[in-house]
C-alpha cells in the first residue's frame, strides 16, 4: 500500500491518541481502589499500547503521548469521579471508531482495532460501580427541588421585601428547612422501598445537594446591594448549575444533554417568573412597603 503524506499524518495522529490513552488508562488503573475496575483498565491500557505498536508498523516512527490529555483525564477522574473521566474517554473511542472505519479499504488490520474499540466500550460500561452514581436519583431530587423552589421563593421575596439582607435571610431559612424536609422524606421513601440503597446515604445526598444549591443561589444577595441585579445573578447561577449538572449526567449516563437542560431550565425560570408576579400582587394587596 502506498502511504501518502496526508495518510501518514493522519496515522500519526491515531498513533499519538493510542499512546496517550494507554497512559491515561494505566494511571487510572493505579489510582482506582476497585480491583475489578483496575483489571479492566489495565487490559484496555494493554490494548491501546498494542494499537500504538500496530500504527507504528505503518508509520515507522515513535510518537510521544499528549501530556495534556493524560493530565486532563486523570485530574478529571480525581475531581469529578472515575466514571465521568471514563465516559469522556469512551466518547473518544466512538470517534476513533468512525475515523478508523474510513480507512478500512487502505489498512488491512484495522478491522481488529475497530473490534477492540467496541470491546472497550462494553467493558467500560460494565465496570462503572461508583457509589455516588448509585444515589444520583437522590442528588437529582435535591437539586431539582432546590432550583425550582428556591428560585421561585427568592423571586417572590425580591419583589415583596426589596431588601437584599432580608431576602437572603428568608431564602436561607426557607432553603435549610426545605433541605431537612427533603432529606427526611428521601430517608423514609428509600427505607420503604425494596432497594439496595442505604436510606441514610440517600437522605445525605439529597440534603447536601439541596443545601449547596441554596448557598449558591442566595450568595448574590449577600454580595450585591441592588436586589434586582441580585435576582438576575441568582437566575444566571441557577442556569449554570443546571447546565453543569445536566452535562455531568449526560456524560456518565450517556443521555442527551439538550432536552434535559431545556426542560429543567424552563421549569426553574418559569416558576421564578410566576413567583415574581405573585410577590408583586401580594405586595399590592397587602400594601406592605419596606
């Protein structure tokens, strides 16, 4: 087979990607506590190294790994969890499959590499056993409820109270009380279900997700003196939280991002807008002027 300059350049990119992923999987294997996960990661690391050497037969040269790729995925695993980092790697495997597929007619042994990529995908999905993901429904419950309830409450308080300190205080009291209530409800709900989940842990994840969201949403009212600007900042923070959380879920659960994000953002902003109007009406009806 005659290797053109463009084909040689593309093969070097594949080769660099394989050796980079080899080092990522090898380092993730060193850091994971699960022996089962470690063995799968080591097997994938070996396959990636073999792919590198197969590309080397065609390119006739060595390629250094991409240190940034290695650093990014290793630190992503430490901060956001092994599952998140692995699923991003798995998305890269899907992209590699597509690119390899275009070279089938030019490179004889590429079929085996494509099959390995499919095997990697299956193995990676099967190995995901992180505890936080087992309680993701509890996190979703706490986060969704906090975003919908507190953005609505803060919007209503903004028009009714028109004082950033009072709004922050009211929001904090409302948020903490609601967080404790949601945690207790999740505990009782999980305990009554036939589930392998620990009710205490389920309640903990729900309550923590709620309280952290409360802190972020009331923060603008503690930093900004203008209550309308504080409300705008709170809504922006809410959108950022929704975007980040839904992206995280879309990666670890391999679900579409756009639909979940638009639905959650629409509900939160819709409730906030309705509460803003209700707060204004109550202010007019009761005739309170602070």
